[in-house]
């Protein structure tokens, strides 16, 4: 029994619960009092009679078998282990003790070496070692790229699970990680660990629990997380019918060749129907970007046939050339990963970012060339001073004229009890927030919002985004790498708005040739910033407002900064009548 005494040394109630569950362990204790088990033989395998059943106890304990119909660790096995522990008795304490006799003086006693208190055995040592040595390659076979990205987002946002250490390691995974509450008990050997999903094999929840423990132990470093969690192939998340993809790319390519051969002046209005058909074919093939490219080209041809002032021949020829080149790259793609790089995905991966304190700043109506319109609300996060957006979009593919729809009074997302447009008037604490790589917020049911006060914008709230000096504006928002330059297709970059308070301005001028209004703004040193708005029906009110601006009452401008032809420019999202935010 000496060997069994060693094996059973680290077995406590937590370990037994990990092997089975709390109810089974409680029942085993009750049965132990009412109907004691009988040990029939010992050795490498111990045979125990429990309530008319025969239990063969093995080491590891998870391999123990019972004659009852249960396929898992039953109450008979737990009772047999408890009986075996009682039979093995307490471990011998081999620590020698030194006693001071009554005849010894205090001085003599001081010469006796101090007795060291024996340290309690570290019951977590075996499972800690196994967790630390678990190979990342084995975990990646279970975790999808989405699981890994969720883990990365939570780790970077400092959202951690609750981890408790005893003879087992209990990990309560964050609610946002798997859109549900899961608890994992890691025990030695790891293959006998349990999860609240009740799967016996290594499930994604157990794999995630091992990752969290490795992160806490320092096996995984925060600076290495992106490399560890981003190692999956891009094509893992989506599969394509390569024959359908190649056929779609071929149809687009042949149609564009016909367009170029026909010439713009002889193009029939039927081209709009053909492009809509190609957009639908692209959608069915899973080619998200190509659906948008076809609808954008259709929008340009529609403006040509209606002789709209916003139509430009150079723009439509550039669209045709880019789409022709992209369809050629699609034809050469040999794997799902290569197709995904060209075609993109319909659904964006929204990753957890923890809790956010958001200030509603501005709302912008949009109507894209790809057939969607809606409103985008811009939020500024109080603590990190980062911009986040939430978009309410709706398709207008088949609406005649694609006119601007009336903004209905819809409910705000995240369970916030205000109307959508009223989000600009409040501050919100958003729990369990999720966003994509461009910080576009998801309306996930796991995210819950709570109004914490009115907007009440102060200068301290927009510190770092407020500029009166245009040289500083250029240096910090354009000259520095990685800043947003009005490139909506730029990956991994969020929309960043800036507040600009000019010192003076010139008279706004409208160019009939370019159908564009330009309002020059100047700082105290005379440095220039051009506010630009291209004419459209939805921008007509904005243009009329900007034309009335004079130096007597200069507002504060909120907008997107970009550089073109060597001059710094801004597209205004909103203006503030207050000269300064105070």
C-alpha cells in the first residue's frame, strides 16, 4: 500500500469533483456511512466491493472501472477511492523533532537548532507542470482562428477568467469568450480534466483554460500573443467552391472586356442589369468585395446615364481597370486563403474588448456606392481616448432612385433605453463590448449598455483630438505612420475624427467643374486647412451652411483629415457653434 499511499496523497474532494461532479461525491460520502465498501485485493489494481458492484481502482484514477452500467466515473468508483484512502492511513511524518529538557537553561536551549516547520505539499504541482508543458500545436488543433482571436482580444483588454488552485485548477472562462458560461477543472493527468460542456475529449473550453493558465504562469508572454494567436491560415474560417469562384471571376473578366471594347459613349443602359446579375453571382460564390465592386461600378454607370454632375470619366475607367486586375488575381488563386485575401468576408469578426465608457459625439448619414445607406454614430472612449463607431445600415439595392430614406425613431442597441439618435446626448457604460479591427462596435446580445449621464463634453474629454495649431495637426495626424487618411479600405485602422478650431477663414467657393465646395481655414500662423464637400442631394444642406460661415462667428469643426495634392484637407462630419469646447 506504500505506492498507493503516494498516489493518493494529493487526492482531495476538489480532485474527486474534477473526476466526476459535486453531486456524485456527496452521494459517495453518504453511501460510505450507510454501506461501507470492502477492499478485496490490493496491488497495481485494487478490487473493491461497493453496494453489490465491483470496482477495479487503477492509477491514474480516471481509468478505474465499475461493473455498474455507468460509462463515466460513478459514485461507486468515488466511494472505492475514499475507502482506499482510509485503508492507506495518514502519511508517515518522518520529520525528526528536538525537545528541550527541563534541566536545560534558556541559554542552552538557544543553542539547539531551530526546528523547521515542514511545508505543506503543493497539490497543484503535477497539474501545473502538465499545463506548462502542453504543446501549442495540440491546442491549435482544437481552437479555431476565431477562438484564438477571442482569446487575444480578451487578454489584451485585461479581461481575465477566475482561476482557483487546489488539487485541481478551476477556470471559469469569461462570458464573452464562448458566448456562454463554462467552467473547466484541470487535473493530473490532463486527459481526465472535466468541463461543464460534458465533453470527455479536449474541447475548445479546456484548451482555452490551458491557454489562460499558461498566460498567468508566464509561459505565454503578452507581447507574443499576436504571433501565437494569429498563426492560423486566413482560409481556415471560410471554405470556397473553387470551380464556382473561377467561373465567377471569368464572367466578370469577359464582361469588362466587352465594356472596354464597346466604349463608354456606345454603352447600353442594360449594363446596369448585367452588373446587378454579376453582383448576385458574386454573393452566391461568397465573394463579398466583388459584390460591392460590381454595385459600385453600376452606381457610376447610373450617374453617367442620368448625366449627373458628380460623374467623372476618369473615376469609372479606374473602377473598370481595378476590377479587371482583381478578377485576374482571383483567377490565379489556388487556395481558400488566397481567395479570401481578394474577396474578403461578409461577416466581420467582432472580438471582445472588455468594458467601455463611451461618449456619443456625432452622427453621420451615409449612402455607399455598394447599395447601402444608414447612419454611423461616433463614440469617444473616456479612458483610452480611442474612437469607436456603431453603424445602422440597410440595403437599398432595389429601391428606385436609391433616395435618402427618412431616419426612423429606432431603439438604441445594447438594451439602452433611448432612441438611436439620442445616443449623441448621453454617456454609456458598455459591458462585454465587442468590436472589429476597425473598432466598429457590435450589437451583440452579450453587450449590455447603461446610461451613466449626459454628454456634457469637456475639453479634457477630447484632449489629444483638439487642434488650434495646424502644424501640430499635420505632424500628429498625417505625418505619423499608421494614421487614418480617409482610406476606407485600409485594414486594421479605426476612423479617427479631430476637432479643429480655426483662427480665421476665407470665403467659401463652389467649383462648378468639380461640383465641390472648398472653405479655406487658417490658424494664427496663417497655415491652411481646406474643408471640402462634394455636391450631392444629401450634402446640399451642409454646403449651404458652410457658404454662410464668416470670420465673425467661426465654429469648431469635427471631421476626417486627409492629404491630397500636397494640401491638408478635411471632410466635416459636424460643426459646433461654440467657438471652444469648455
